[in-house]
């Protein structure tokens, strides 16, 4: 991707990663790739906001050189220390001899622990203002959105917010702006990003957005460091974040199961019949064959979850076990959970699933069902009733 002007004197100089399919060490499947956005501001002080992932350093350098020689860069803003936004710095910094880096204290500590370089670094705090010439940049610390060091950078003259990971999406595209891409796909990727990276941090996110709204900052553009820039209606993504952070949900249940010989699968489908008959939207996933990132995304707006497993060695099966570890980390406060399963000579899966999630913050339905081998007709009717009971439990 070449450098592209996004506002007069401000250029997108980052890189599109069309190939990446697993992000964050396989915790996030990026089926549409991603991008590492970096913004170059041409003013009396030439400023780069965020760098890119290390393997894309040359692309960043080439893009900057289309606009200015690297040795003209005065300032580099490091909104976030994570490698996908700073990995290029060890290559970039020797080419920018006068550049000073600005970031939070945690960012300074983190940068050193990542690269062990003594770069010229100035710690900034919320409300600090950096004069660039015609423009200024205001820094807003945003700890735990999503790392302790995270911050946002705001340019009042352009009503431009550069919030790094927040409001981003893993979405590779040649297009830059929300009005140039499919709105449905864009929101799908933004929701996936929130669900899989930010869900446990909803309380912090809600407070930060509400604090920013009180400041009444003019906002014409939100330029995150992954994916597409919001300019058509920046409030669209802010309102979506508010809804997700408040835990607003639909009349929807996500059933996730793993099955050995098909009995648990049949139970899941019969339970789903009970839920659908009671007016619930239902999504069913065999977690042994499903994309975990997609399942977590569907769970974000679901009122309840049902987890099922066959019993093996008195325990749940391994794919559902791994998935429930992710659910535990998401800390789905305010949601309701039920459990079901099948077994041969002895049970154990339901109890193990409950044990894994006991401190996740969700409420369990007291009744769980588990049947020996393949349920008979009367037991399948109990599955149907279980679905109806779970619907009542959600009310
Ligand atoms: Fe995109 Fe937290 O790094």
C-alpha cells in the first residue's frame, strides 16, 4: 500500500497484512487479514503516530519516504507498546536521528523490555499537549484499552482521534474509509474485534467513552491502528462500543458442544428446538469444527450460553475444555449459562464444565441434564423441555 492522504497534511503510511490468519498467538482468527496503520502528520514538527509490526518496517519506511525524508521526523507517538505497533521501531529509529518518542510511563517501561534500546523518550499524561505548529496533539491515557500502557492521541484542529487498537478491526483492504467498504462487513469485523479483544474490559471502556463524551470534543474522524477509518459517522462505532460495553444483548442463545459419537450433538439440536419454540434466536456450534473467534463474537450479543460435552475419562472433551478457558477469560458478567451432555458408563463432563466456569461471573441454571448413551424418546423430550426451561431462566 502506498501513502494515502486522509486529511490535508495527514497521511496513512502503514501496511496491509493480507496474509495473516492467526493473530495474538492463535487467539484470534483473522479471516480477512489485518492492517497496521500509522499516520504521518506534516507540520512544523513532523510527527509519526504509531509504527507497524516489524516484518512490515520496510513498507512503512518506503511510504514515509514518499512524503518526507526519514531524518526530518521530529516526533513519534507510541500510543501502545504491543509489537504490532512498535515492532518497526528498532529499524526505524536509527534512520530518524532526531526523533523523540512520546508515550505513557508504562509504554516507556514496555518499550525497553521489548527492545532494550535507550531511545529518546518523553513520558506524557492525560491532558498533555504537544505543539506541532499549526496543529497540536492532546494525549489521553486509556489504560486497559487494552493494555496498561495504552493511550489515545487527539488532534483538535482536525477533530481527529487516533485511538490505536480501540475502534479497530482486523480487516485488510485497499480502501481507507468506512464509506468505501461494505458497512455490514465492517461492523461484523468491529464486533469480532471487540468480542475477542475487549469484552472483559467493558467497564473500563464504558467509563472512558463516557468521560470523553463529557469533554464534548469535536470529532470528525476516528483513525484506529487496525483496519478502516471511521469518517462517515464516527458516532456509529462509539455507540456500538457503548452498547457492547453495557452488555446489551438480544433474545439469543449460543449453544456450544463437543460430541464423541453424536449423542451430545442430538441433545444440542433438541434443546435448540425448545429454545426456538419459546422465541429465542439460537446458534449452534460443534466446537471441534468451529472457528472459536466467530463463536465468541456470536456470544457477545447473546443473553445465554449452553455448553455440552460427551464425557471422556470422567472429563469433558478437549476442544470444549480449551474453549471454556477462553470463555472464562472473557468474564461474561450478566450472562446466564446452562450445561448438558452424554456419557457411557459414568458421567463427569457437566461437573467439569461447571468447575471451569464457576468464577467467570455468569449465573448458572441449577438444572443440568446428562443422559447415558443415546437419549431415548422420553429423554429427548426432556431436552426439549430443558430448552424451554432455559428460556424461562433467561427472563
Ligand atoms: Fe494492535 Fe494491542 O495491539
